[in-house]
C-alpha cells in the first residue's frame, strides 16, 4: 500500500506502513515501561485513530489497558492553536489512584497535553505519562515533553490518521500535508 489517494490535494508525509510499524514499537516501549495495567485516555478528536491502533498494538505487546476519552478544545482560529484549553467532554471513570497514559495526536505549544496532565494529577492519578504521534519541535509555549513520541513533525500543517484541517481529511489512512 503506497498511501496515495487520488482525491487528496497534498502529499504523503508518513505512509500507512511506517505508521503501523512505529505504533507497534511504541506500544512495546509503553508496556515495557508502564506494565500491563493502566488507563489510556485518548484526547479527542484528533487522536482517535492513533489511540485505537495503539490499543490493539498494546494487546499484541502483552498489555491489558482500559480506555477512555476526553474532548479538549483550544480556543483559537484556523490552524493556529493558541490560548486557553477547555474540557468539552470529560472522561467518565475514576482517575484517583490510577496509572494514566494520555494519548494525543500532536504536541505543538504543549498547552493541550500540559492541561490534560495537570487535570489528571489534580484528580489524584497515581502517575501520568503522555504519548503523542507527532511532535513539532521548537514550538513549545509551556514546559512540556511527551514521554513517548511517534515521529518528529516538520513545521507544516498535517492531516489524516484522525487529524483534520477545518473538519476535513481525518479519514486518510496516512499522515499528509495539504498544499496551500
Ligand atoms: P498544542 O496545545 O499547541 O500543543 O496543540 C496541540 C493540538 O493542536 C493538537 O492536539 C491538534 O489538535 C492541534 N494541531 C497542532 N498542529 C496541528 C496540525 O498540523 N494538524 C492538525 N492539528 C494540529
Ligand atoms: Mg487535539
């Protein structure tokens, strides 16, 4: 599978094969570090495909994780993620005493992941680790590093594999860059 799509007006940055092998390696790394039992919290909407693939890869790596979801929005316009993060739909499980892995699509300013981590710590999580598919270097606005990173991402707006540009292109089975 080449990852090409006739309808996508852009280029493939990370194809489906590279995504699958990196996700498998990440899952082994995570289970090796965190053990079998932990709670995965997928940050919606952008991480839903990554988190679903990661969860299945964790099973193959011997993990038995639980899964929940939180929808976070950062106040901002267009492709700029700036400002305040809010919870638009919360998890519905108990966090206190649990070992948590927060999964998001991209770490850019770090505000989203930092907000999510602080929220889980304020709810008395036993430990909180973070995993992102992509990290855009040099864009941090807060002090935040992810514990597990899939790929370094160039400073371009990417779509696909769950990530959108104005609600489009989440369905792409690869990570692509839209031509301006
Ligand atoms: P941060 O809070 O600045 O770290 O931004 C992270 C969030 O911004 C991610 O969860 C994405 O929702 C969004 N984001 C940042 N860059 C991109 C991109 O290139 N494509 C799609 N979403 C992005
Ligand atoms: Mg997001």
